[in-house]
C-alpha cells in the first residue's frame, strides 16, 4: 500500500510520518487541521484479504473502534475519530509522547525489577477496566504499550492492531486466533475460547521479558514458538536475575501457567500480589520515562515546566536538498493558516538538513532558526524557544557586538520566555541588563521598548515582593510616559491603577 506524506484523510487529518506498517495496514503520525494538534492515524485495507475474510475484518475493525471509544481509563489511548475512506478504514487516536516498552527495555539493560513491577501494576489497572466491559485485548505485548514522559503507561490497540501487524498469526478464517506468537496463551494458540485469563498469560510473558531480557519461548517459526508455549515450562527468572524477589518470580510462573485455572483469578488479583513489591512513597529521580514515578508521588504535577527541559522533537528522516526550500514554503503556508504545531515540527525537522546543505552559520539556516524560535514562542513552547534565542543572541553579538539591535531583540524575547516559565528573578536580571542599551540613543535607543522593559521590571519587582522598588520604578515610568506619550496613553492608566493599589497596600 503506497501512501504519501501530506495525504489528507477525511478532509481533516494530514498524514506526516509512517511509524508502523503491517501486512494489511499502516500507522502514521498526523495533524488534525481543525484543532492544530498531533494525532496518530491507523489505516486498514480489508481488500488485502479475500471475500468473507475482508467482511469479517471490516466488522471486527468497526466493532473494536466502537468498543475502544467506550472504555474510559487514563491508561488507554483515547480514540478521537473513526470511519472509512475509499477502500480504507481509518482510526484516529491521541498521539502519545513517550517510548514503546520494547524500546524502553532495549535502553535499560538490565531492566530494574521495580520498574517491571510498576509497569505490570499499571497494566493490571488497564486490563481490569478492559475486562469489565468485557473485552479481551488479545495482543498485549511491549510494542503495544507506551511509557510516557511522566512514567505513566498507556495501552494501545485494544484488539485493532491484532489484525494489522505483520508478526501476528494470519487471519485465515472467521474466528481464527489472532495475536503475536511470542505472547500467545496456549488456549489462544489452539483456537480455543479466550478470556481475561488470556491477557494475564500475555502479561506474564511481558513481565518475564522485562525481568530476563527475553521472552520465555522463542523459535525460528511461529509453529515452533506455539509448540513451546503448549508443552515447555518457562525458565524461572531468578536463575537469570537472582536479585528478583521470590514473590515476583512466583507470580510470573503463575501467570505463565498452561492451564488458565492455575493463573491468578483476575487482573485485580494480580495487582494485589504486585502491591507489596511496589515502591513506597518518596521522591523520584526526576528522570523521564520512570514507571515507578506514579507510585512514588501519585497525582503529582508533571513535568514541572519551570525546571524540567521540555522533550526535544523526535528525530525526523533527513530531508533531501531539494525539499528544504519547499519545506520553508510549506511552513509559511501553515503559519498563514494558523497551524502552528505542524509548522514547528517541520521547522525542527528541516534544520539539520538545511545546516548540512548550507552550513551551520549560513544566512539560510540563521533565518530558519529565527523562524523556529519565533514559532515556538507562538506555540507557547517557551522552554524550547529559550535556548534557541540565547544561541541566536550570542552568535549575533559575537559577530556585531553586544549592542547589536538583533542580538538585543533575541535577548529581550529570551527574557519574555523566562517570565512565562515562572522565573522572575532571571527575567528581571535580563531586563535590567538590556535597559541601558535601549536607553542609549547612540547604541540601540528605542523609546517604546525602553518603556516596555521598565514596565516589566516594575511588575517583576512586584512579583518578587519588592514593593518599594516597584513603586519607585513605576512612579518614574509614569512621569516619563506622560511626558513622552501624553496622559491618554494606555500605559498611563495601567500604571496609575498599579500605583494606586500599591499605595493602599503600603498605607
């Protein structure tokens, strides 16, 4: 199936980056043009299978979309929209910022056992909500689990991906088993009745993989893997990781019981067995993607944007030389339509290609970086805009001197970012350092900006509790604004109100 970047779905969702592909479908990041936000879009092609199977696939997809949208749990991906376009079915979901559990495991070897417990406990909460509907996920595996920046876990593909992925058993007839062989319970492999117990087996496989680094049963063919699920006992994880608590090893072995009746009775029961192994309340490390964080500080705000750098945009595929100019035109068009989020992503992705083509300090790249910083500010992404503005200011000052108007402008915008990020002391220091330049008519004298900087200094002094200095600053400013702009200037009335309030407080 060939789908081009930029294609529109339902006259609203613009496809951006292909992030997953299976025998019968694709998963894309996309932009919701109406609400200017990132989303994930799944496309499914029922015509990839024949006749009755295609009808069953379409029915299954529609049913799964409808049911998924009805399950309300913070650990489940949110469904925004669904429908059909031509021969394709589409599902629009929330875009989840994080790493899938498979990548998370690969980046942490060995995976800390308390993390494994925290992931499994969160998955139990999700499965409990799903099983209450009742729905069986059927395809729980690390690729279908996302760990978000705040450590919370989100489950994807409530049965939808199971008919899309290349590594699932092929849908050969109505009612045939679906799922990934490595995570498939014996009853599922045999085509028997599935239930909540089937998902608990998959949870056991997933836990075994997190603790040992590998699934309990693997092989060169799907049939070989399924045979091992049916007949071989799993290797106890403490033989590979002696530091794993015995109670956790015992739970994994019960979850991997061949007979569903020997597994824990429910996801709730599994959670209760994990509960004593969860970390006690305490201060998290501050690292992103730490799945223990929700248990260390439940419902705590995350992230603290005033102190924690915002995540950087995901690496984008290299843009060919001919595409840089086209991408710039596309950014201009998007900004003209008010689609700032999409423009920010494109600018961030073309900067490396533009630097490789034109040079890091070329006028083209400098212009792109200025646009990138300005667009980040327009999008309210002040934490990401701040280092860009500082870098632009420093480079310009090195070339043209500290008093260069452009360098000063970048510093002024950086001070605005600091204000927005709730760092009044740092913003005040920056404005005070800038003021002499704006007041010096032989350097970069700009009466309007000078007055605005003084106003901001006064208000920041108020924010920092220095009412005396704030009163003196604003009183002098009032005098100068009246003299330069007249008593009818809008700033005059605003300063008068502030001074009146300050007088009452001081009196």
